[in-house]
């Protein structure tokens, strides 16, 4: 079970770190790639990107170092909440492929929260 949790954490961290870098530091690229960014303020997009970066780091670093490993649980739970909110946002915009992607990421986060919460 621990190996599966680590695989999920690494996959989630990679996804959130890549998305976070693009939203936080490559605004023009995000604007060209993600339709919703064109209609959202740069400050909000940057905030979302930094939040995703910190969440991605929180998925791995505390558990890996053994320093405050419960922070991994909190980071993953926080990202799960972000995915629920993102799914609602995309559903309102009728971007259903985005909703499906958010639901998959939510399920992965929920699995890690459940698995790490038991350990």
C-alpha cells in the first residue's frame, strides 16, 4: 500500500508542480493554453499557481523527510478541496473535459488522504 501511495503522490506532485509553474511564472503560456485564464485576473491565476506549487511540494517533502509528515495529509486534503472547486468552476463554464480531469485528480487526492490517514 505504501508503494501505491508514493506512486500516487509523485504523479499528483508532478501534475500540480507543472501546472503551478505555468500559472505562476508563465502567464502568457497559460493564457494561450487554458481558455479560462483569458477571463481571469493575472493575480488570481498567479495565486492559484503558487498554491498548486506549494501543494505539490507538500505532497512529497514532509512525508519524504519525516519532518511533520502530517503536513502531507493536509496538503493533499487541501488540493482535493481545490479540485472540487475547480470542477464546479469548469462545470459552470460547460468545460466538461476539465470537470472529468478535476474529478480524477480529486479521486487520487482522496485516495492518498485515506491511505496516509490510516498509516
